[in-house]
């Protein structure tokens, strides 16, 4: 054991006290304001953050090096999504097309710099971004909003020595897009369709020549796309060309849902003249609702059991898309419960009715909802079409085969299992096809539909009673 005289003990204690004092001073100096070391560290961090902010990409963009929104001439064809309608067979003609594209995009870029509204355009590969962070949905409902609109620009390049013209379409942004009817933010994207409208006595539908789409932007009601697309069109068809802009919402629970659409012809955009100039516009989109069928169901709430019951009775006159009217419809209903913020809480569905447009369900789906959650909860009733429904005779044969020898079927997957359908007729991991959402309605205290909102409020105001009502699914 080490022996220390009194003076050595005093020196050890003084050294320990000095070490503690120095440590406290350093901690206070690094944490507290007013110290020289603290100021140096804070200033260096601020400079790094500012440099990172200036060199970073826009809000919502995936490119960390920033998005080039103006310089087309320096980027060349690599930053432009080019989908020609006709293939070029001669290499010299292909190089000429590259020069025309670069010239067209440089003209579009130079003119966009002088425009105060459309001051920037991006190529097809530029990651889209949102113009502002997602705001509160309920605050949006209280504020007066203007109709939704989409901003885009057009510029055609016509060469007197060529029969093919190039058309550049720049999708700029969308504004005042509505929230989903069950209380969630929208994930918008824009579909651009180049149509050829020829007048005929038979009233044939327009022929699509090219189809483009932007990238989807999550949780944005005023998205900034800034994407440009280039396509080739015949000069003699320019007077018949029409552009269809369709704003879509990528709903993960119902698939793509149309928000609205607008159209414009090249003649109205003054792109059919000998020397066309850039045409920039902002157009309101038309919000259309399609009746997909009439649903009759009852709704009741039991406070003691905290149970909300949907008595689904029947649906009449189911209407699918025009292109799929002759397709066999195997309908079923799916009900999803959402919280006030739009988060999915629970979902349930009915049985599938085979090959009918007037199904009768007579089923009851129950949801556990506390009295405090009843006012803020929202429900989405959706109508679906099961793509794969097996015939009853095939299912009986499969059941007999399963009872005869189940081990062989599990080993080699024969007796009709190659399509990825299990014994219950449901979809497997292989050969999977997604079901189609035909229509939907939303129920809640703050939904957009007046009839749906009144139906739900009557149940909340008068519990223990069943309120039955017809609703049009759209």
C-alpha cells in the first residue's frame, strides 16, 4: 500500500480539484453561448448547413446534386425522355433529329427564363418535387380554395425540308388539388396523351399517338413536376392533334384515381403556324364523377358494445369502364376504416359474387369504434372486381383431387395449380393479378358528399337505430 505524507496528499487533492475545474470550464465553454470556442464551432456548422442547402436538390427530389431546371443546351438528349412515334431508318436522319431536339429544347429553355410564371423547366429524368411541404388537411378545408388547375407549356419545331415535326410538352405544376375523400393527402401525377382527332360521320374515338406520364409526388396538393417530353408527329396531322392532360392520384388503397382532366388542340395553342412560339398556359381541370352503381346498406352504432355495423344488402346496375363493359364482373365489397390523419386502422370485405352486375350480399361487417373515435373516424366503402374466380366444377374437381392425394399436389403442383390459384380460389404468389376497383363512397363527419355525411351524422346522433339508404358509387 502506497504511503503519502501530508504534503503529497494536499498536492494530489489540489490536482484532482484542478482537473475537475478544467473539465467544468470546458463543458460550459462548449455548451454555453458567449465563449470563443462555442462561437467558432457554431459558425462553422452554420456555413456547412448553408452550403449543403444551396447545393442540394429541391424539396421532394431524389437527386442530391440538385436539379438542373433551365439549361437544356448543356444537357443534351440524355436528360430528355424521347419516345418517337416512328423509327428512323437512316443514321444521318437520326443525327439530324438530335440536332433538332437540342435546338427545340434550347429555344424552350431560353424563352422560359424570360417568363415570370414559367421560369424553369426540367427534363423527363429530373426528379419531381413539391412546391411546399404537406400542410394540415383540416386547415385546408377551412380556407377558401380555388378550383384545381394544371400548368404546362408547348413548343413545336417545324422544318420545311421534313414531313415530321417535333413537339415538346413541358408539364410544369398543379395547384389546389383536393385531398382524398377519406382524409388523406394525395399523391398526384400527370398523364399526357397525344390524340389524333379526325372528324368522321361515324364519330370514331380519337386515336392515341403517344402517352407520357410524370413521376408521382407524395403528399402534395401543389406539386411542382417540371418535366418535359418530346414526340414526333406528322405535319399534315398537326391540325388534328389534341393534348389531353389528366391529373391522377396514386391511391395505394384504390389504385389510380382521376382527379380531373383538361385538353387543348395545337391549333388553339398556335403551334400549326410556320414559325411557332412557346405557348404557356394554366387551365382548370374538369372534375368528373362517374356513376358505377347503386348501393343499399344500413348503418347502426351500439355504444355499449362500441360496435359500428354495416348491413350490406345489395348493389344494382354495376357499370365498369367502357373498354371493359363486356368483361365478366365478379363483385365484392371492401370497407376500410381510417383515422383522422388518414391512417388505415382496419379493413374487412364480403364474399365474391360470381358473374353478376346486380349482386345481393345480405352480410354484416362490424367495426370496433370507441365513442370518442366515432366523430373523427372515416370509412371508405369500395366496390371491387375479382379478376380470377374459378368455376364451381373446377373447384369440385380440385377438392376431390385434394382428398385423393394431397401430398402429390403439394410436391409437383399439378391438377390445375399452375396459374397460382389455391384451393379456395384466391390468388397465390405466382400468376397474381390485381383486382380492379370499380367505385367507392366515403362516410364520415367531414367527407365531401352531402348524402354520405348526413347518413353518418344521423347514426352518430341517434345510436341503437339502423339507418338504411341508397348511395351512388363513383
